C-alpha cells in the first residue's frame, strides 16, 4: 500500500531476454527485491544508486523463481472477455449492471439509465467506449467509497484530509502525510469485506505512517481477519475486468 517515497524510473528493459522487466528506484529500499505482477510484468525495486550490472546479476540469480512466477501468472490470467461486456458486477457495492447497446447516431456516450442499467448510445470506437466505461467505474466507485470511508472514519475516530479515487495498476490505496487517502477504483470489483479492510488500513495510516507493529495492532482492533483479507487483496487484480487496464501494457 503506501510507498509514497518511491519514484517511478524505468532505467531499461531487457529485450534480449524473454523477460521484460522494469526497475523502480525507491529511497526506502534497503536491498533489491523483485516482484511479479499478475500480468506477468516483472518489477525490480532497488535502493538509489544501484548499478545496472547489479540489477542484472540479481535477476540472473533469481531467474528461476521469476520464470516460475511468470508461468503461474500466465496460467491464472483470465482469457480476454468479449467487449463490450454484457454486464458489470461491482461486488464491493453488491451491484450488478447490465450493459445495453441502445444504438442511435452521433457521438458515443454512456449513461446510467436507472439502477443497474448502463446504456451505450451513438457510435463508438472501441477505445472510446473503454475510456467511458473506465471513467464511469471511477466516478461510481468514488460516489460509493466516499461515504463508506467517512462512516468508518467516524466509527473509529479517525480523521483524514481528502479522498481521491483513481485507476491505478499497482496499489489499492495510499495515505499521504497530509492525510489524503487515495483509493484504487478497481476496489469496486472486490468483496465488501476486503474493501472495508483496505479502507481501515488507510485510515490507520493517518495515525501511523508506516507498517510497524503498532500500526498492525491498530488495524487488528478494527479487523481481526486483516491477514486473510490482505492476502485476498493481493490476488484481487484477477477480479478486475481486463478493459479496466488494457490501455496500459
Ligand atoms: Zn499500508
């Protein structure tokens, strides 16, 4: 979740190898770590001033592990679903939206025609429609997550500055030192218990800006099952429809 001090820096990716990977320099990193995302993307997190050679040697040493993780990611990645989807389930809010192609002419537009019914009017190119669907999910998630976060904050006596909902690829949420809580719009596709845990996790960061034992003790007072839910959230990318992301990578 928050790793606010890190900066995104793609030094290079290796095209000669079968593995494409990116390097992220993190001021917090004390050693090199490697992560394989659900898409098969490989990210190496390194402390500042790590040489390219050190990164290559590190990857070489962990090649087998990385390859087995990428293989598993490939197997588990769902097949691309038809687009546009016939329906969109927002598990977090217990909502199921059916998607209707309403035809018509003119510029393509998408709108919610009553509870649970999305209508697509006019002429769309696929990419425009993807953008509109994503924008709708982001706006809808913000509308639902805002009051949820506020009520959890009230119950727990937390105060936060501002909430923003964005489409992010690698984080479910973060909390800045100013108390701004950023949430990933794809939380909409996760189970309510998992979303509640993430909201409490970020609220707990308004008191502890770290993942110390005190932080986790605080989280545990509100959510004793946090470990299970945290693990489920890590695998939660698989619940996100691919149209939320296939503009990137
Ligand atoms: Zn955190």
